C-alpha cells in the first residue's frame, strides 16, 4: 500500500507533474502483453491460394517506445518477457 505522504504529494501535483511521473513510471515497467491465437500462412501452394493456413499459433503483441511488436510464442501459450523476446528477435534479424 502506498504511504499516505506519497499519496498526498501525488494528489497535490499539477497535470504536467503527473504526466512526468507517469512517463517515469512507464519507463520502469515492462510493456503490457496481449496474447492472440491465429493461423500462420507460409509459402506453400495451399496458403498462397487463400487457404486457411496452419496452426493456430500463439502470438504476443505489445507496444514499446511507441511501436507495436508481434512476437511468435508457439503452439502452446506461455508467458513471455516482451523485452527479452524483442532482443532475441532483433539478434535473429527478424522484423520489428
């Protein structure tokens, strides 16, 4: 629970101060992740001809530094650390 002194200070802040505080807090927190299941399309004939695709596979979507990213999670849903997954994706040379 937040200390009453801290809450009183927050309540007395101007809109500009609150926005600065929010920006600072956002920089400390990892991005929120939304998971979605969807089929994947590959380069096979069936997919190229408008077929339903393969799967259903899990993907994680999150926004970081004003960009939205999509990261493949796999056949089974698992919780991810979005910034670690983004770093792995960049090392592999994947799309942002």
